[in-house]
C-alpha cells in the first residue's frame, strides 16, 4: 500500500512561509532571551546561597521577616553546636545546589529557543548577557547588600556595548551577502 505524499510547494511559497515565520519568531526571541538571562542570574544567586558564609544570616533574616518576626524561634532554628552546621542550613544549601543546575538547564533551553527564533545569534546573546548582568547586580544588591560601584556598571556597559557592536557588524555583513 503506497502512502500519500503531499504535493511539494513552490520555492516562492516556501520563501514566503519562511519570511513570515522568521518575522514572528524574531519578536518572540527577545522575551525568551530576557527570560534566559533571568535564569542565569538566579543560578548565580543560588550559587552564592550554597557557598556563602552569610547564608545563615540571610536565612535568619528571611525567617524573622516572613515566619516569626516577634519570636526567637528563627534564631534558635539556625543555631547548632560549636563547629557543626544546623540541619536546616544543610537542607537549604542542598536545595540551592540543586536549583543551580535547574536554573542553568532552563537558561540553556530558553537561550537555544531564542537562538532558533531569531535571525541573529548575536542579538540574542547581547540581550541575554545584558539581562544577566543587570539582574545579577540588582539581586546581589537586594539580597546580599553588595555594593554597586560605578566601575562595575561601566565595565558591564562596555561588555554590552562591545556585544552590540559585534552584533551590528554581523547584521551588516549578512545583509551585504544577501544583496549579492
């Protein structure tokens, strides 16, 4: 029994379909790239919570703010014998360690989807990097009271600017090749 074979479309119809899908996909690539940068920044936060000595202070403050602000319950929950670590702190650090991998896997999945939806891989890379830099700085300031020096913002701006220049150079070269 022979199967039904669909009729091949003309080359012009395939080009129209590709052009319409790439213009729709290109606009969908930007939010996906921003979301990928967000998950990259979250992976950094979870890495810091896994390894930083201030994790106990962060947990104690979060517990006092959200669970029991008027009782000493949160303070006693994180205290262990001398030289030991509280089981709650170990559990939170273990969860954060696992979340590093989950956030990185999600980031790479979204980044790959953004690359597939975009005409330019450099554009997606610039947007992803800019979102990652900015959100990492804001989360570090908000959660860990890390200073945001002007020197850091200047360096991050130079990196993003360099990526934009590479992206624009790549775009102009690809448009020249299409014209030829």
